[in-house]
C-alpha cells in the first residue's frame, strides 16, 4: 500500500508546498486591518488606503488560485491512486475468496472509493493546515502573550472535544458498520435467490430478517449521532465563546494602554485561522476515520498477496504429484495425509460421501488453497507458488454449480478473454455443445443474459464444459459434470473424456456414476477426509461393487 502512496507523492509534496503560501496569505485580512488602524485612520491618507487595499485584493486572488491548484493536485492524486489500486485490489479480493483462510473481504472497491473521495475532497485540507496552528498561535503570542495564552487554551479545549467525540463514538460506529455489512450481504443473497424465496414463501421472512439487522445498525448509529450532536453543539458554542473572550481580553489590554485597538480584530481573525484546521478536522473526523479504516483494510489485503512468491509457467506436461497433504480449516482437519500421483493422459475418478473433502482436494490441486502440510506439485513445481494467470491457461475446471458471466456464448467459452473462434468451436465440439449452440438464436453470438439465466441447467453445463476444455488444457478437474445432463449429455461427456485422454490431459472427475467411472484409469476413494482406497480402476471398482 505504501508503494501506491509513493507513486502519488509528488502530488502531495506540491499540495504541501502550495499550503505554505496559502496559509501565509490567509494572514492578509488581519494585516490589512492592522494597517488600516495604524496607518490609515491615524494619518487620514486615502492613497495609503488604496495601496494596501490593492495589495490585499491581489493577495486574496493569489490565495484563491493557489487553493484551486491544491484541490486540482489532490483530485489528480486521488484519481491516479484509484487507477493503480482498482485492478490490483479486485484481483486480490477474488484470489482471497478462493483461499481456505479467506478474510471474506468484499468491500475493496468501496474502500478505494472512500479513499478517493477523501483525498479529492476538502476534508484532507485540515491535514495540510494543522502545522500552521502553531505558527498562528505564535503570531498571537507576538501580538500579546495574554492573547496568545487565551487562543492556545481555546485550541486545546476544542481539540479535546474532538478527541472525546472520537473516543465516545468509535466503538458504536464500528458495530454499526459491522451490521451495515451484514445487511448488504443479506440483501445481496436475497436478490440472488429471489426465485427460491418466492417459491418457498420466504420473501416476507427475508425482509424481516434484513429489518432486524438494519434496526440494530440504526440503534448504534443513533447513539453515536446523539453524542456527535451534543459535543458538536457544545463545540460551536465554545467557538463563539472564544471570540467573546478574545475580544474581551483585547479590549482590556486597550483600556490598560497595553495594546492598540487594531489588535483586538487582528487577534480575533488570526485565532479564527488557528482554530479553523481544528474545527475542520473535527467536522471531517468521520471521513478521516473512514479513510483510515479503508486504508488499513486495503493494506491488509495487499500485504497478504505481497507475501506470496509467484513463479510464471511457460509450459506444462501435466505430471501431478499430491505429496502427503493435509488441510486445516479453523480447528477442523478437512483432509489428512492424501498421497497419490497421476501421469499425463490419466483420468482419475474421485468418489466419496458428502463432506468427504473431494472439492477441498480439487481446490488445493488448482492452487486455490494452500495445504497445511505437504505439497501439490505439477511437473515438480509447487502449485501454490505458481502464478495464477500463467497457470490458468493450462487448467480446465468445471464446478458443480456452473456460473457464467453476462455476455455472449463465445465470450464465456473464451473465459472472457481474447476470442479465438477456431479454439471456441473446437472446445464446443469436444464438449458436445456445438450443435446445441448453433440452435441458439444468434449461435455463438447469443447473449446469455445475467449469469446465463437464458440457458437451461443442462445448457449451462455444456457451455461450462466447453469453457473448461478451451485452449487444450493440461490439467482438467470436473466436479459432478453430469449433475444437469440428460442421457445425450452424458454420452457427450464420455466422448469429451476420451478427447481429454487422447490429447494427454491429466483429468480428475468427481462422480459416483458407474458409467462414467468405467472411463477412468484410476479411482481415489475419500471418507472423512482420509484416503481409504487408491489404485487401478478395475481393482477399486470391483471392491466398491462388492461392498454394495
């Protein structure tokens, strides 16, 4: 995360440089008032008044131009940071969701937006202006020590109110944010499963469930809001009180002939400038806190990926070695001491009851999850240490629940990358989907809608299988590939398996159907996360039949 900030450092340096002149020129009105009292009113010279007025106007115009330049610089810094962070964060979030120890962090783009708005907004100006508090207070001390001590006491009091406000509301706002995340996830799930909710009469229950979460969020937000309003009202009243006190102290000094009348107004204006960054910082405390939380979240996400060493892969034969691996998720051991190997062109059937760990094993083979013990090796290289982008083109994966993207059929088969019509048709033919696709309204150019909703379950399965076979992958994993297929679909799947074997792809298929198991070379049986059988198909298949 620090590297991304460094890429924008020149914008912040120039913004700080402009702040130096901006805050100096903000003394214009105070100096103008002193000059009017000391030079103009005492001498009655209109020419002097004209000159200092022109100088003051020019100074104010320059101040406005510098503030515009500073704002523009910070907006550009915010945009550049967004451009640099968004692709990386989205990629890292997707990779995080694939890990067994996932942080379940899905608000990365929202956090980037929070940072961008903070950097490009007015809240960050307080950060550049805060150092000038001490300079302004020092100037007031030079005017008169009594006024300096009065202004310093006011600044300390206002700062204390701001810190107290943050201390009293931080916990409640964090709880409210947690409920807000739960509510958004609840709504997202409800929309995704709206048809199921309606069919089972659960829409009302889903709405009430969201309201329960939302009510808790409002409760904690209301509590924090009340504290903010009380302290905010007190802070505003105290700010007015400080103006009264500084005027009173100044008047007392004038009456005692220890200061000139212009001192009263000048000290009051300078004190306002000194307290302005404090007041601005307090007003923007929530935005600053949100930006800080967003920064910490993004830093944690990026740090996770930065610690991983990835090796690019140029070629792959498909020699798979699962070397005595185990997997722990939380306190539970999901897989224990799994050890087997496959050569290029071999097909292995993976069988076992629900919860045996079949999908977990496949995810480790694909490099999604790192094993707690042992290694998964492809051509002698640790899969988890290989770069996902370079490795992905050698992999084909068909999950049990096929998820497609909004777009055309050919875009989905091409994995939403560069479209190669010849490779697309080749993959579709291998998957037995070519004839089906040609019957679509626009063939391969048919828009399948959001998540492929215009396709049936079997059609999505065929397109998903074509996507898995796209580009002649060297390692293919099929998770219950026949779950939505009819008899013709199963025959097409068996032909696809023969194609995979012919082109030398190492294939793992999760299935329980004897017809599909008859096409495999080896069978691995899992029970309760342990490998109970592994070996030649005929031997293992015979043992399985005897048990039945």
